[in-house]
C-alpha cells in the first residue's frame, strides 16, 4: 500500500506528466525505494518544494532505513507548511524508528490536532502510548481509532461481507490487512467475529483477547468474546465477561439473553431459568425468549412448564418452527390432532424460510408418528432432512478417507512404541459412540455413582486434535494423526495434562473420576490411548436401523450433517463400527462396549459389568439413574429421567418399508448386529 492510501493524501501535479511521474515513484517505494528516491528527487529538481513529492521522498528514505534523513526532509517541509497534517504523521513514524518515542507522540498529537480523522493516526499514537506503558492514554487513542475506522475500506468491506453472510470473504479481506497492521484493534474485533462464524473459535479467542488487552472497554469485542467462550463451553470465563458488561448496562437485552444461555451451559440451570423469567417479564411478546425459556425449563426437568412456554412462543410467532420442534424434541410428549393441523397450516405458507420449514417438518413427523400415521410421518421427516442436507455441506468420501487414515496409522506397532507414555491420571471416563446410541444413559448411570461426576459433552479433545493438525501444517509435518509419530513421551504427557486442565474447568465436584460423554470422540480413541493411557473408554452401540432412524428423526442445532440423509447415515454407522472393530483388534480389552438392547433387557447385569470395567464397586443408586436431578442438555434429557423402557427398541420396524436406502448403505451389518462383518480395506 502506498503512503497516499495510508494518510489520505491525493496525488496532485500541475501537469499530467508530472502526475504520472509521481504516481510511478510512489509505486516504487515498496519494491525499490532507492529508485523511488531518484525519481522523487528528479521531480523536486524540476519543481522545488513540491508538497507531495517531499512527503513521499521521506517515505522512500524510511524504506531504506534512513529515518534520520527522512526526519530532516520533513522538518523542512513542516517549516514551510506547518498545518500539513500528513507531514507531522510521517515525521512521527521517522522519529519512532529513531527510538524517539516521546517526540514521535508529540508529532502524532500535532497531526491529529490538525486532522482528527487522519487514517491510522490514532492507531499509531495508541501503539506509541501502549509501548510506553500509558495504558489509559492508549485506550483512549485506540477507541478514537475504532471510531474513525468505520469508513476504512478493509473494515467497511469486511463488515458488509459479514452482513451478507460471507464470513470467509470477511476473513480473507482482514487477513491480508492484519499481516501489515497486526495490532489494529478494529480489524482484530471484526476478524474475531468472522472466525467465530467460521467455527474457528480458538483462533477467534486469541485475537479478541489481544484486542481487549489493548482496549478493555471495547464493548463489542467483549460481547463477541463472551459469545465464543460460551460456544467453547468455557462458561465461567464467558459468565465473567458478560457480568462485566451487565455492570455497565444491567438492562441490556442481548447481554441478559447471553447470560442466561451461559449459565445454562455452565450447569447453573436454576439461575438461568431466573434470568429467562426476567426476560419474559420485561419482553412478554418475544417468541424467542419464550422458546429459550422452554429450553431452560426442559433442562431443569420441568416438562409441563416447558411445553407451556413453547406453546406461548408458537402463539406469538406462528412462522417460527423452533417452538413446535421444542415440544416434539421432548420425546416423551405427544402432539395431538390440533397440533397436526397447525403444523400443516404453517407448512402451507409459501414464504416460510427453509430453516423454519425444516423444524416444522420434523415436528410434524413426530406428531404423525405419535398418531400411528407412519407413511405420512416418514414423508415429513424426509422433507425436513432433505432441506437440512441441501443447506449444509457434507463430503462423505472425505469422512471415509479420514476413518481409513486412522486405521492405517493406529497400528499395534505404533502403540507398542509408546507403551507407558502420556499422562498417567486415571480420572477420565470417555463415553463414545454415535448420537442416539445410548451415550447419555451411560453417563447418567455413572453420574449416580458416588465417585463419578458427569460433565456432559466436552469439546476439549477435538480442540486438541485440531490444534495438532494445525501445528502439523505450520511445521510441514504429516497431517493428524500421522504427525503423532513425531511426538515423544514428554509431548504426549503434556497433551494429556492439557486435556485434564481443560476438563477441570467443567468440573464442579472433587470426585476422583469424571465422564466426558462426547459421542464423536470415538474418532480420537487412538489419541486418548497415547496421551491418557489409564483413562477408561466405553463405546455405546445400538441396532443400526434403530440408531440411524433415531438420528434421521432428529433436527440438530448444529453439526451432524451426515444424519440428514439415509445413505450418509448408513455409511457413517458402518464406518464407526469398522473403526471400533479395528481398535478391538489393535487394543484388545481397552474398550468396554455397552449394547443398548442388552442394557434394556437386563439393566443390573450390564450396570455391574460397566462399573467393574471402570474399577468401581457396585452401588444400587446406579440402577435408579432416573431419579438423578442433574441437568441434562442432550436430546435424551427426558428419556433418562424415566426408568429403562423397552418400547423404543423396535420402533424402527414401523418405518421399515422406507428404509431400503439405509439398509443398502449399511451393508450386511444391519442384519448381523451385534456382530461386525469385516470390510475389505481396499
């Protein structure tokens, strides 16, 4: 970027040829500053004292690491033109390079006094004050910089991209700019939001923290920081951020809404319900607040009140599918004929957006299933799934290649070479499997034991794996998991301890063991064994058709793209079973498998076997898991508050006539369950 773009000086000349010569010289400053200097001196020889030529000459001299010469040229220019703000700005840059920070600040104040909107002037001043330890002065300057940056092209264009839903474009614009100006707090704040929308939450937190370190009072950045911390399940940190915002604006609606959500994520469901009650009192006509309130009541186990809240939401906004899906998602509540009529009426509206239409379809599928209209029910589910699958990207072949790469890397030889490495702590009990396979039930049973705390679905192991993959890219190593071959005992131990530190943020008791029930961690079993060799691993398994159909009937808030297509579901189930069979071969006895049907058939036998595998004595409370009052945030929340029931085991048979694509994708596994046929590895 030429200095003209930075300081807002237009290139001017009395003749077209002079203008072209000056423009050519400016372009040369970045690539060949010595040549730029020669051309600029030629212009000044012909037109002594030319304002812009002298300014750019100083820039060319700085580019050659001759700030002293640049400062001399600018002193002469300022003597002739004392109110030329860009000259004071450029002089400040030269003085800064000479190490004269205080004099540079004086020059910057002079420039900004003449032109308070001087591009990057406030940023350079803020950095000057920050480096000299004047945090209060720096914060004021940073905030002025943010205020005048709204019209800067990189901010304007990136904000527009975010508004248009193109976070990738916003990230691209800002990445190029931040490579040149890495401490521009305005750009850092917008970049943090863009990365958050792209799911790059860990990176977003780093940038937003850098921003807030410089500008603690940057409210928009702190709010986005809180949002992303909550998405990362770092609830205590998110709550602290929101509480600091609420101290300044206690009645702010957005802050209160986020606060309630963060409290629920943290497990403080009673307080979350209280905050939502305040919101519906202050904003009784908000359908979203009533729907959110219903979700909180559901988490608290107050089912009847949750249904009432969802119905209030639906009455306030008949076009929103969230409320009806909230009722349907309670699983143990039936929808009646009046609900079916309302759902069909909603779906008849041509202007309904696809997201709400999908939610209405899933709710209608549940309502018709409750009535025994299985053909119509399946058609509704299928329509909802088709809408979701079309809206979300999914590369089934990439998923399969990744699963095969895990099998290729995690061999007996790899594990033998690293036997005894990693962090020795026995604390974690990992419950893995596919969604809707019984993982929540297993966690609920274990949480009833006096020595075990359930901490629900943690994102930490996946975050560690993503960081390893990023490190592999940076250091030119094979991608994850291949880069694990380069790690020694110390590195593996540090990773294990890092996981334990991350998990500790989610624990509320001093019990010796905790359950991390993240179904997708089955992908990371090899990593678990390497970094936490004494952790327990439990695999939940359910009949392929029952498990896959249960997923097909589920509208997930995020992720799980493969559940919206029967063929993708079948491939994912069989890939999971194949991977687990691989681990059974290479790590014999390392994984305990719980078959849902066997748990239903004989709970005491299966619970005793589960506890024995975990090295825990049998406690009768584990059989009364439905009496556990802990908050459950997964889609099985209502089901695990009931005793084990068998009526759901064969529900898939009601839909069997329409499951042909699923059976085909599953292959022989669907009718050989619980055995896993070995697939040709080609």
